C-alpha cells in the first residue's frame, strides 16, 4: 500500500519548470531516499509535499487522502512530520526541555517523563540531557531534532539531508536511528547526498534530474545505472 503518492506534479516559478510531471510512490513501511545533483528540484519537491509550495498542477495523496491543498499544519495533523537540514531546536532550553515541549501535545505527567527518558536513551542524548541545546555539537543537534520530529508518532517522517555536516561515525549512527524507527513501523522519505547513508538505509532510491524522476530502483540498481553515474556521480563506469 502506498503511504505517499504524487500524480503528474508540476511546479512553475514564472517560466522556470522546477518540478516536471513527477509521479512518485512511497510504499508504507519503507525507507525511500531521493537523490540527485544540485538544482535537480529536490528541495522544491520536498516543499510541495510539506505544503510550503502549492503545485501548479497535479495531485498529492497521503495515506489515501488528497492533501494537495492542505496547509502544512493540516498535513502534520494527518500524520506527517519533518526534520529540516538546519535544526529547528530551542537553543536556550535544555535538551530535556526541548523533548518535553515536543511531547506535551500528546502526553503529560508520568507518561511524558517516561517517553522523554526513552528518547534520551534511544538518541544517545542522556549524558547531555541538562545541557542547553544550543551548546550541543552539530550531530547531537540533528539527533535532538529527529527526536522532536518523531514525538508525535508520525506515520511518515520526512528528512531533509539529515547527515549534512556530520562525521562518518555520526552519519552511520543517524542511519541506525532511521533503520530502528523504520523497524518500529515508521515510513521514511529522506532527501540526501551522502551515498554511504543511502546505501545503509534505503529500500528504494529515486533520482531527480531537471525536476523529473530520472531513475528508480534499489541502491545496487541505481549505482549500476550508467545514466545515473553520468549525471550524479560525474562519471560513467568502464
């Protein structure tokens, strides 16, 4: 069953055709990565899914519901959550307080406290729980925001370049976090450049090029595709 579908999705900015007739399917329970060279239209497609941009034409279906014209908060209420590339944390509050704020919409009292502790353990943030979030390293800030994004128990987690600026070790840890969330039933769509991360987590990969779906398949199929090597990796295999 499809968790997310787009049908002939288009976005024009004046005479610029940024998203071009994109028909895309994300299966429920899968981790799907979206890759492509700079300027391929990944960010615009992502913002169309979130409702930050309205499409020029086409349709977006989420869990069987037409969300094409819904506002971003309405999409969140339908079960969608997002972690942006730049962490949107409360820098002047502690790590624990950030998680409490994110969780208080659906939990209170002892249940809230227990879930905060669970997330601190899961995200390896227990040792820095009392620190100001603004003082965390880049990688820890990213993990904190993942924790905040999953606090509403979304059906679909959208990740915008979740490993940007991370060390290889932090990137691997982020991949393990994403895989565990998926094992618990969460569907994930990640826009990503880091191919090691994509190899680690993706069940399926889509390549955007000039605003169009250029190729789709498993990671092995994508990296073996001569056309993808030429436009994304900058070389072809001999």
